[in-house]
């Protein structure tokens, strides 16, 4: 995917959605996000961290505040290491409880991360 976007010129804003490999577990998932992030930031206008894919088993565990905090810590450390100012967005599940939405929102404000809503979420 990186080769495809690297070799093309786009006349629009390009965002890349990242996630872990399907078979990854635990810390390996966080490392997958970090690796994807570092590979795409030179070729995109923003990066979306997807923690809502229904096709990846237990991915929504990142709605847990401790796990989300660990993930954001790793991504932001990588962003700082690479001296990048690329915006980061977070795609959350559309069916989570409002209490969880409020808690996640507080973390996103703390980390200065955007929230992406899709058409089906509205």
C-alpha cells in the first residue's frame, strides 16, 4: 500500500487508516500500529488509528482507556521521534456506550487527537 500511494500524486487530501495485523495480540498490536504509522506518514496528509474494525478480533479492546492510552503513547512517541506534525485521527466504534464516548473524548483532548465519524455513524 505504501508503494501505491508513494508513487502517485493526489489532487486531494489523503488520509491513511492503520490497524494491527489480524493475528497480532497484546503489545504486538501496538507495535503493528506504530510500524504502520512510521511507514505512511511521509506519504499522507493525516493518519487514522482504527480501533473499530469488526473484522479484527478483539480490536475494540482499545476502547478500554488503559489500552487506548498505551496505544496513543506509542504513536505519539513515534511521531515525536520522526519529528512529524501530521494530524492523527481516531476511528471508534459507532455502537459504544455514551459513557465510553465521554471517557475516550477526554483522552483524545489530552492527546490532541481528532475523532472521525463515518456516514453510518450520523
